[in-house]
C-alpha cells in the first residue's frame, strides 16, 4: 500500500482559534460584517470566477472558511466534470538535468543523485503496461536532459501515437526553443506541462540560479499555447520566501494565460539542495488554493499531486474533495522510481504499475468519485 496511511503529515498545520458561534453563523449564512462578507467573496468567486486582490488575500489568509470554500469548489467541479476523475500514466524517463533549480532534488549540481535514463524501448514498455491498465494519457516527464535530441523526442512521441492512437501524449521536459516545441507537436504531442513556478520576478530569482528567468519561462508557455498544445502551468505552495502576494500574482498570471491544466503541490525539501532546511509547504493552504483555483478556473484539469500525498497520508483524496479532478499514478519501472527524487520521502516508489492504479482507484472511490478510462481532455 502506498501513501503511508495512518502516519501524521510532515507539514505543521498552524492551529487557529475558531469561534463556534461565528462558524455556525457562517454555515447558516446568517453572519454579519466580516464573516458575511467572506461568504459573499466565495459566492462571488463561484459566480464570476473573480474577486479583488484584497478579497483573495483575505481568503488565502484564514482557514475559517475552508469547508464553505471546499463545498463551493466541489459543486463547481461537479457541474463541469461530474464525478469523473482522470488518470495520467506518469513516466519519469530521465533524472539527468542541466539546470540547478534550488528546490529540486535532481538538479544538475546534486552529485549524490544516482542518474538514469530510459531507452525508447523501455518507455514503450511502460506505455504498453499502462495501456493494458486503462491509461489513455501518457506523461513523459524528466529533467532537462540534452542527451535526448529533438529527433529522439519526436521518434518516441511518434511511436507512442502510432501504437496507441486513442491516447494523448503529454510532455514535461522543460524549456525548449519554439522550433523544438513545434516539432514535438507535429510528431503528435498533445499537451505540455511547464509550471511557471512563481509569477514574481523577484521570487523567481530566489528559487533559481541567474541563468534561468521568469521571462523565458513565460515565453515558453506562450509559445506552447500558440502552437496549439493543451498547456499546464502551476507553482509550489510554500516554496522558500513565498508570500501571500506571490500566490496572488500566480493566480493573476494564470488568469492571463488561461491554461488547460494547473499543477500545484506543496514544496517539500530535499536533503541535497540549498533548500534542505526550509519547512514543507502548508497542507491546509494547499487544499485551500486548490479550491480557489477550481472556482476561478471551473474547466481546468487539476491534479491531486504526489507531493500532496507525501505531506499527508490522505492528501490526494482530500485534494479531490477540494476541487482536483486528476491523479497521476506512476508508470515508471520500479527499479528507477527512488532515483526520480525531486523531494524527500516521495510516496509510491515501491509498487508496480497495477498496484499503484488499484491503490489510487480505491482512494478515488473513498473520496466519492470514479476513475474513467478516457483521454480526459479539457472541457472549456
Ligand atoms: N524539468 C521539467 C520537470 C520538472 S519536475 C520542467 O522544468 O518542467 C516537475 C515539477 O516538480 C517542477 O515544475 C516543480 O514545481 C516540482 N518540484 C521540484 N522540486 C520540488 C520540491 N522540492 N517540492 C515540491 N515540488 C517540487
């Protein structure tokens, strides 16, 4: 069983004093003043998909309205996608990386990382296994590994698409030239995941070495959109130096980009990175942000991430209850799983693909939803 059921989550959840009467008033919608206003903000987010900066900040800064927010997010999700949860087979095909992002365990500068890369044949074996299990999306994710040329990536994508024409291929291989993105698209790639990581220039510089820039990252995302990919952006919750204003900027950038997918999960420290001693992102805040995102982007494909399942034993189920509608079980060969270590204590490194799927199926059901065998394209 993956996910360490029963253990206590790693992230400290700040206890906040709550007033029972206030809560009751909010639930019955009889509250006045500040509380009443907060219900109005949630309602406004739900009906208009937007709110003022100060309203969003107030919502992010309190856990008092989490249940109300969760219910609104769940209703919105169900109105677009019903009780469907989409599955993506994740193939982590290389942990070599030329970059040195300060938060990431597979950064090029980590000399303790035990590096591996999968051959085309090994990737196709993962897809064969996944297809049998009902996966109709394969996500190829890796570090920025220049050993795979554009020709190699196109060859891999083309092979998957010709073997499984009814499956979608998602790439998540970092920043490339527009011409490369164009070639992958022509080879058949359908979607691309590239989290923007943070939409604040000054915060971006604190998470990355100087050769990486937010400007370039954003340019890649706009290029991907222009080329007709279904695009995913996103960010970590609780990354070092993150302030509520940064999260607000992330939401505003997402409104501008209008991505089809949004990936968010808590930051979790990795022992061999400059951020080893920073605390993990807050669990409740991550759930709250999932709900806010669902209200602002009703159509979006929103995964309950492995990182969320890592900081809390039932994190993925709770993610689904708070607005998420995608899970991404691991299809990578088990012998390499531990090596794709973006952060410490990552879950699901020991199970074969079939076990992973069965475990998630059980979790999805427990949360009150059902997994579908479907490409799971965005519904605008
Ligand atoms: N090279 C690809 C894939 C990166 S790994 C790219 O550049 O897009 C996928 C995501 O994992 C990253 O975008 C980042 O948001 C997340 N991640 C990396 N390190 C992490 C950490 N320590 N804690 C939580 N998430 C992390």
